[in-house]
């Protein structure tokens, strides 16, 4: 009997023996959460991204929320979010009580462009102050940050990058053109800690504030204490003392997961190179399937290859996306759609009414993410390309 080939998901973590050993070692230490490994991981993450400060937390969503809180975003303000992104980008804005203005995206890349940013800024809600915009580096492509930063500056606002797909891409995280950049280390991302997130920034005050906010708004810094008579006795600060100056959350990432993060960071470059190789192989193998199936155009900016997305003209092929996805799944190949435009979610439609974003709709209608992760072998890539070709020919 012939053996069933292994299932190829659209993305997955790459965990090796040294990662497992690093976690095992961390488990034998005294502190499972908020020990020295958090700080170590933060230092390594800042170095890997070229940032001054890195604040680690327990998800990419928490990272986005912390960034919005640190920015002082709140009711009466708005933030621009591209509609093609994961729910979290918009939700992080709403968690502060601020409102979302959805920007359209380029129909072929799914990215917010300088033009769609300008159009969105013209649609900001009456009586509200536009405070920030969150460019999303969709699938590892990078937005035109220099142009967006110029436009943001002209409007007196700062940018916060949703770089959850872009760890390891040159410039993402260095915050040259933004105030902060937010990352996720969910298993399908560039490195994995199970759940995890990081915010990078060049601003020390913002980093300090996010460290307090991730831990209930607590500070143990004597220099920051407000009720000094309550905090101090004749010998100095009471050893148990802490203060809270604003409401915070428990967004702490455990030491154990930071041990995994530090181990994975060492491989970031290797993982990235393998992803780039896989992308080039796909480009070559899928070229004959044009024009009805073609990869998202590469563009000329750095790419992290978090996802490999193909654009398919389902109407011309006479097949639905669901039929194609089911046919591929039947052959052990996982695919996914990134993403349903967020402005079409019932919650946001209910809140803001129907918004016309044709670029987002056109991208969504054609996109399909096919398997992409560092542990894929060349033979796996060929298998996906052949299955796609065969499925399209048969249909
Ligand atoms: C673009 C984007 N932003 C934010 C997030 C949220 O990250 P997490 O799942 O770590 O909360 C994700 C996760 O999938 C994402 O893809």
C-alpha cells in the first residue's frame, strides 16, 4: 500500500532539538514567568530588529494594544487601519475606545498605499481627531514606509507598524519611519513562542510605559512613586512597595517562552533565507499557470515571505475558491485566505455602516495562501505546484 504523503499546512513552526533543550533548561529555573530570560530576549530581539528597545508581551494582539495605549489613543480619536489584515489590528484600536477608519489596499499586493492612506485620512470621523495609522506588512511584504511617514508627518500623526508578518525583514522594527512596530510570535510566524508578541521603539519613555501597562499598570521604580511618605520608611523604600498610576493588563510573557524565543531568534536569518528560496522555487514552478493564477507581484521592497499568496481568477477558471481549497486538502495540502476584509465584519459594518473599498474586495476575491514554512523541502514545494496545476487543469 502506498503511504499517504504528509499533510502540508499553509504555515507552521520549525522547532528543533536545541529549542526543546532551551525550554527544558528554562523549566528547571526558579522563575517560570518574568525572570531574567524576558530581559535577555528583549535585548536580543532589539538587536535582531535594529531597534533601541523591545518590550515583550504575550501576543501580537497585546503588543498592538500596548502600543495604542502608550500612544494615548482613546475616545474621540481615530486610527487608520487597512481593511486587509487580521482582526487584531482594528480591534486594538477599538479596545482603547478610539474609532477605526478603514483604508483601502492595492488590489494586487493587499497593502495600504500612500494614496489609500490619503483617501482614508479624508474620511476620518467628524468631531474626532486622527491620531495614528497602522500600516500592515501583509504576508511579509513591506509597505512604502518612507512615503507613508512623510504623509503622516504632514498630518501631525505618528505611525505604528503592524509588523506581525515582517520579523526579519530589513527595516521592520527599526522604527525609522514609525514610532513603534508590533510583532507576533504565533507559531505560523517568522519565529515561534506558542503565543507571544513584542513592541519595538526608539522611545525609552514609551518602552517604560508599556512595561508598566503589561503588568497591571504597576511600577516598582522609586523615582516614579507619587505617595512617597507611604512608600518609604527611614531606611528607604519598603521592600514590598509598588504603585499603580493607570489601569494595566496582565500581558506578561513567561520566561519559559522567552527561552524558546531566544533560541528561535538565532535561526531567524536561516529561516528567512529558506523562505526566500521556497518563494523563488514557487515563482518558477507556478509561472506556467499564468494568467489565471499568478503570485502576488514581488515589488521592489524587502520581503519577509511570511506567506506565499497567489491571486487566482476564479471566474475565468469556472471554479470557486472553496472547491479548489477542498480539492487541495484532499491531496494533503492546506491553504488559507488572508484575510476577509475587516470592514466587512458584522461588528464593523454595524458600527460604521457599509464602506466601499474596491481594492480590498478585489484582493480578497482572488487571494489564496499556499504552504510556506522553512521546514518545507523542495519536493514539498513541487508537490504543491503540481497539485495546483492539476486541480486547475481538471476544473
Ligand atoms: C497582521 C496581524 N496582526 C496581528 C496579529 C495578532 O497576533 P497574535 O495572534 O499573536 O495575537 C496577527 C496574527 O495572526 C496578524 O496576522
